[in-house]
């Protein structure tokens, strides 16, 4: 599995990790098996959140006995993101995950609590060793700049955002800003929400043709999304077979011609504000 430097940290983290949004909606045993298969195949970056129902408990069971192998990420809801609320939320996540620390802790999206309070809590948790670094999710450039003004250059480690072939708006400003400031960009929902390009469409046929010899269209799509060293993706897998397919993208090589074909088939589109998919 290819690894990228995670923002301003010294950590090398799997470029393709494992998301857990809605993972508790299906068969629990299958979800746990998928996460374990992903770990076996090098997808050691696991992302979860207090918002995701019982996902943290599912993750806890999947990583039992293997915590030190995992780059573990969770998120605080904006409604809980006061200084005291963030600390309480983190401690609850740690308890659900059966661990004493998170590798990264994120503000799920910007809410009503002042960023100063949330960041102060992150810094306290980091000082106490309960989180090793912190970041944000669903932040556009003005929000990122507000965080940097408060915390200083190099404190913000990542920005987790919606990014897939049909939604490339972050390439206009968010990715360039993050690359300039050494902030990792983590793509959630990298296959879209049940809207992966069909092979019956012109763009979908491009993926099919590129995948024809040694990959699948989904592997090609994932590989495109992590084509730069600042980029990561966290697809969810509901069973071990899907996890193995996702992991296979980590060893796939795309030529510049193939990257250019995908780029042309899926134009970046307009530049809206980044908003959470809830």
C-alpha cells in the first residue's frame, strides 16, 4: 500500500484507508471482517466519528489487539465543539474505541461554537497525549484561513472533504491551499453516494477501458483521487471482498495519458463552497 506524509506530521499514512460512515447499517460481522481484511492489506488509516452511530464500537472490535498498527481518526460534532464539550466528546470516543489516544481528531464541520474554543480543546488534548494531531472536515478556504490565523502555520494537519470523480470542485481552491500550507486532503465518499459512473456512459467507459487489463473501474477511480502526495481517500467496504478491491488501488499505476483521459472525462465543474454531506 502506498503511503503519503500526513500533513505537517512526520507520519507516513496509507493513501487509501477505510471509512466507516453507515458501516453499522449492515451486517456487523461482515463489517468487522471487512475492516480486518483492509488492515491485513495495508489500509491502516481508519476514519470514524461520534456521528456515525455505533461505528466506533464496530471499529473497536475490528482493531482489538492491533491498535498500534492503525492510524485512527475520529470527529467531534459541531454542536459538541465548545472547549469543554470537545474534551468530553473525545473522551467518549476514546472509551467507545477502547483506546487511550487518537492519531488525529477532527471538527466535523464548522458550527456555532467559536473556533478558538475548539482549537484550545484540541491543543489541550494533544498536550495530554489523547490526540496526536488535529484537523477539520468540510472546510472551505476562508474557514481554513480562520483556523490558521488562530492556531498558526503547521498546526492544522488535515481537511477531510467530499471528493469523487463527479465532484471535483475542491481542486479549484481547497487542494491548492492545503498543498501550499502542508495540510493533508482526505477524500470521503470517493465513489459518490450510489452514483458511481456507469459503464453505459461515455465517462464510465473511460474507466472501464483503463481498467480492462489489470484493475476494476473503482480501483482506477480511487487511484486517480490519490494521485498527488497530499491526497488520501477513505472508501467504506461492507465486506472483505470490497475491502480487497479497494486495497488493490494502492498498488495500481496509471500513466500520465490515463490520468489525462480521466481528467477530461470528469471535468472539475464550478467552484461552490464546500459543504458537509449529511
